[in-house]
C-alpha cells in the first residue's frame, strides 16, 4: 500500500502529530488525489477531541479537500490525471435508497460514509485531507472550475455547500429577505451566496465587530443582538433565517423575526436540545427546519455557481505545523474566516 505523510489525532487529549498512513490501492472506479489544500472545519476539532463521542483513533481529519488527480482507475472516464478536483464531507453511500436515487446522498438511509472517521466498503477506516493524498471513488469526487483557486475552493466543499443547499431549497433570491445568524466560517459564505442569488441579505451577530466585513461580503444590513431593541426592530421581518452558529440561545426570539410563512433553518449543532414554544410556530405559520451539507450533484452545482459569481472562501493559509494553534484560534473565533492547510508543508 502507498504510504503518505499526514497529521493525525492519536487521542482526545493529545495534539495532532505528524505521522504516516497507508492509502488503499486505486481500484477500477477510484481516483487518487494529490491534496493541495485542506480546510479546517470546526467538525474536525469536535472529532479530533471526541466531543461527539464516536471517534476511532488514530484519526486523520479533513473534509474540505482540494487538489489534482494523480491516478485514475481503469474504469474511470470522468477525470484525467491533472484535473482540478475536490472532496467534501462523504466519500460513499448505499446508492440504492430513495435519498441516494434522488441525489441527496447526505441523507442516505443506510448512512453515508464520512470522508474520515468512518468505515469504507472495504472495511477499512477512512482518512481525511490532512494528508498528502486521498483515494476516493470517482462518483464522490467534484470538479473544481478553473477560475476558482484551489485554496479558496477547499472550504466550499463543506462551508459552501452547507449554506448553498438551504438557500437554494428555500428559494433565496430576488424579493426574499434573508438573514444569516453568525458571520464565521459558514456565515460568511452564506452572506456571499445569498447576495449572489439576489436576496436582500442581513447579518444578525452578537455585536457590530464584523459589520464592515459583513457589508463588504454582500449584506445590505447588519444587526447586533447585544442591543435588546434589535429583536423588537426585526419582528416579522425575514422570509428566511439561516442559523450558522452552534451555541444554545433562545430560539423563540429569533422565530419572532420571521414573516408570514417564514422559515428558520438550523445548520449549527448546539450542545443541548432546542426548546421551542408552540406559539413561536403557530404565529405567522412559521417553520423551524434543519439542513445538512448537500448531495454530490448539488455540490457540483454550488462550485459552478461560485465560479460564475467569483465566490471563494475568505481564508488564512497555514503550514501543517500550525494545525494545533489553528484549532485553538478557531475555538476563540480568531479567524476570518477559514483556516486552510497548505499540504505541501506535510
């Protein structure tokens, strides 16, 4: 088996360390990808530290992967060596259930195979993008348009599709008033994409610290929740609210911002259950919904959309040796807006 350099977490309490891992041989339907850049998602941190209670160590994180094709299997016709490609949050699914047939593989009834910390069809653990190379079934590989830099494209494979999918599903566009809660790794892409779709975009943040950024990224309005008057001012204002933060707060206050038939979509995963009053739903016939990444076809659609509108993630590129420092900075919200690992430093 080929051996490549990588960074891995060996336990929940240790920092990630450089190591070597074996990648599988390229099968008939596989693509070997030389990873150029890998984004750091907060999910990587949760997994590395076993905060979701399901980590199998050692684990090589990374599901925002951008690079070039280094080798293709004998049956692969879609890609050629040298093609610019990416890999997102999953690398396989059952391909037979209703969700998979509809191109919504992220909701696979039998469970999608995660890019890392999962078990592939061969029974071996999957490894992510904090490595020199990954081998992935060609059906789960995305083409990155030439006009997108690989570095700014990498976070689109999670942060981009996670916001694009609900914005598209709930019809963000001209005449729609859309609010994005939080201006972080997810939120900043939500603002960019919603604005490019033609919606009237507002940012709802804890303070006005990032107001200049929010307006530069495409928002027309910016509101701070540390001012109690904000909730009264925004009552019944929005058709769609996208919540990108994972902290627990009083969701009922935000439901009150929805207009008639409005929807609030949860993307973040707060630690504790969400408590919703029935009146928050019945008033104005409001809806509370959730969304999780996107299928392969929709992810490709998102990449093409971002290329068409010149939308890349706002990034800070780091060498692999700064991964652990970057983890601490993510937790401290000290990044604008996504760390991306330069995998040549591995």
